[in-house]
C-alpha cells in the first residue's frame, strides 16, 4: 500500500471523466476537490462537466446501445467476465482509493472490490439462464391453439445509474452490470464523494475492450449535473441509491420513466423477553456499528421488552466499550464519518437526546469527523433520536412493554427498509415480522443487504421498486410479445 501520510499536496491527481471510450478533460475548466474524511488533505480532483457535455454523452450512448443490444449475448458475457477478472487484478489499487476517499477500512475496501467481481459473474450467469416464455391461445376460453405468444424481455435503452458514497464500487456495479448484460447502455453518475473510486472501476472497465459509448462516467455535483441528467429525455430508466430527500426529488419528475429508488432507513431490532440475549447482542453490535453505522441497513434503534432490558443494556454497554476506534488503515470498527456535516448532524442528535433526558451509557466524544460509539438507554418516542436516521455510530434503546408496542413504534417511522426480530419462538418472531412495515425482516439476525441475489427493497420512504440481481434485470428490461398465427 501507498504510505498516504507521506503524500504531498503537489502530488494531488486530477481525474478525467469517461466518454466515447476515452478519459477526457471537461471543457468547463471546473474541478471538484475530493477531501479525505480523516486527514486534512485532498485525495484528488474530479471534473465538473457541463450540461452540453452531458448532452453529447447521452446522445452517443443512445446510438451505441443499439449495436450493444444486437451483440451476441455470449460476447457481452465474455466482456463482463473479463471486467470482473480485471477488478480482482486491480483490487488493491481500487481499495486504496476507497479507503482514502470514503474512509472505509483497508480490509473492508478490498472485500468490497472482490465481492463486486463475484457480483458481475453471478449476474452474467443469471441473465444467460433467463429464458423467453410462451403461451398458447387455447388456454383461454374461445382461444385457438393456432395462436402462440412468445414473451421476450428486451432492454429499456439507456439506464442512468446514480450511486452513493458508502459502497462506491459495489453499489455502482450492482446497477451497471445488470444493465449491460441485458443489452442496455449506461450513463453513470457517482456520488461526488466516491467519484474517484468510480474513475478507478472505469479504468478497469476500459482495459477490457468494451465498445465505446456503452458506459459513460459523468462527474459533477448532484445538484448541477445530477439533476440535469435525471430529467434528460435521453434517459430511459433511473436506478438510484441515496438519501430519501433526493429520492423524493427524483420521483417528483419521473414523467412515466421507470425508476428504482433505494433510500434510507430507521431499521429497528425488536428483542423479545424470550430472546437469546447473547445472540441478540452479537447481531445488534455488528448490525449497528460496522463502518460507523454509515449503512442504510444499519440497526438504528433497539426496541427491547422491559423484562430483559436491563440484561440486554448491560451486555450491549460492555461490547460498545470494547469497540476499536481509529483510522481506516488500522482496520478498526469505528472510523471517521464521511464529512464534517455528517459528524455535526450526529453530534446534534446526541446533544438533543441528552438534553431531552435519555441516559447516556457510552460515548458522546468527538475528534474532528470521528464520532466515538455512543449508546443511549431510556430513549422515548418524543426524541429526535427515536426517529431520525443518524448514519453514524449512535444507538438508542427504547424499552417497550409488549410485542404490540414494539410493532407500533417500528411502524410509526416514515421508513420501512429492514428490521430484526429476536425470539427463541419462531412462530412468535414470524408473527411479529408479518406485521412490521418493512421490505425485509431478519429473524434472529442483523439487518444487512444480501446475499446479492436476494431481493432488496424498501417501503414507505425507504424506496420504490426492487433490487437484487434478477429483480434488477427485470427492472431494466420490459416484456415484448411476438404473436405467431399458425
């Protein structure tokens, strides 16, 4: 690995955007500094492209998509598999940027790249084994066996992939790979903080020899170029992962455009009085604090039956006090948050909870963007921390008197991404899970995404549509009927 502590300001790289199968410099002359979350330095600079450049890129993509869709499926598959191989070759180089740019630990950054390569290979195989279906007219009263329908799935055209900062490689490719294998072309707009990681995966893509213009990387501020390309008439489908506010903004101008939105959550862990407390503690700790809680699927509140609350709280407190805290290069559990604004927001939630009477058990310590793991007991529904998504390492415990009360509080949230239920009685846990308004519910396990072929979805303000490899392919294609009259 590069000794990033010795990197000089004079060595700051300026990264180009990718269009027409080449890395080019924007004619706008504008650059965006990408700050390191944990050191007072700039990781690099990316292009802030113009609207005119976006227009040209999208127009070129529309043309290239037709030939790409006509290309033999196994040639598309071969190119994507080579991309997966190249990502593994470049894994350490990409991981180095992930660590510096978004503050992920070295180990997690490497795992993200290798997981992404596996994702591409599985996606290719999933699509190869997706077959057209057929129907006979004789199966409907009055129909004729001489009329047969062949139901094909065809690409939508040009997919706009908008990715978040927290998984800048995996959640980018989770949109790009299904789009490409199914015959779409892609306009890729990464989160600004995460744009250099995006450049690195496109560098791997470029080495493989894909046709020009089937994947364009456009960099710039979301409020500028992101909004512009989202509303562009040349875009046929949008796949977005990010905050609920931006998601609602995108949905407001969808204008009949297919869209899949993966947004935020306030994922509860419900702990019943018959739960295996040690198991619950282990899963909650992993679910709440990995990558400092900067995950939409992080456990963000614990609803525990008051009969076992004291035991659970004591054991959680012990475990939170053991969490390692530090810089990403040292592979701790708790790393600095993505930027000062995020740290300020989390600190504000902590300050308000203390002022409102919550019991601080551990934490309430900050060093720049580093928020130490913080645990609260006796959080009540009138506190901000009970409802707002912190995206940081702070966990509120809310004591409840019954399963019904836990379900009520779980469902009062504006979000509905995931939840966990802990009970030794599977029937009881399943009954609770059925009543929780969430896209998925884990029984005796932490909230998390995956495996990647599982459907992944949210309800309410947590999203619209379904991710997961086969579901993403479905979302990026449409049915077309060929009716044969014999």
